[in-house]
């Protein structure tokens, strides 16, 4: 039996990177993003602010819109659907 490629790359748990991607990062290439970017996380998300902040700084605050959903975990589209849809709608309308 072979290990599935995603398990080899990430590891057995989504919460701890133990696979071949453990040393990989995109942070040093974020400056190459030159389009408006929507960043989203939830108050109870495992993607806490400390995880999102490098993306905002790397892309640039002038190009990013960061929205934190205060009543959500990792699924604001499910937990706060009206606010989520309005957030995405506003972002798209303001960044045509």
C-alpha cells in the first residue's frame, strides 16, 4: 500500500505539518501579488491573526482587505453566511 501524495506532502494531521512541505513557504513571494486580495479569518479559526498578518504585510495593506468574522471558526460562509456573502460581494464590486 502506498501513501497518498497529500499525506506525504502535509502529514497525517492538518494541524501539524510533518511531510515534505514542512519547510516550504510562500511568504517571500507575496510581494509579487499585484491585485486586490481579500483575506478572511474567524475569531475561533485555527488561522488566527498571527497567521494572516504576514499575508497582509507581504501583499501590502493597500492591496488587501482583511475581514475577521467574530462569530465564526474556519467556515464563515456557513456560520455567518449573510455577512460572508455581503463581504465577498462588496469586495468584488469595489475591485472590478
